[in-house]
C-alpha cells in the first residue's frame, strides 16, 4: 500500500489548528449573511452569564441554509471574538434528528 504524502496540505496551513480555523472561516463566509447576522445577534443578545448550546440558538433562528455544520463554525467564530466561552460541559442534543449528539455548553461573556 502506497503511503500518501500530505506535506503539501501541511505546508498550506502550517498545522491542524490553523487548517481548522481556515475551514471554519470559509464556512462562515459562505453562510447566508442574513442567517449569520440573526445567529450572531441571538447569541450576543443573551445576558452575560447565560448558558447556551448551539441547539438553543438553532431553535431561536432556525436551521442554516446550506449545510447544518455551519452552526459549529458560527459558534466558534463567536468564541474567538470573545462573546462566548466553553464551559467544558456537554449535554445531549434534544432534537431527534441529532441522535443525542453531544453539544458543548457555552457561557455568554
């Protein structure tokens, strides 16, 4: 079996964390602007100290047009901007179609 050389990909992004940030920034940029704004405002409008999950925000603003994983990129962008931070606690998703996925609990800063 031939070993694949991923050096080119590593050279492009530097490391896995940088690649993750680049990917999330691309997803965020490609998410519908009205949805992105509604999502951001729903989070930023929460009082400081409020605990939330992506599911809470989705229940408020609906599912993103396009791919559902855009929600993760939006949450992470808000965290990088300092609006929320992880509590390092996870809860099971309540939406049936989420199949009890583990969701990060965030706190509004």
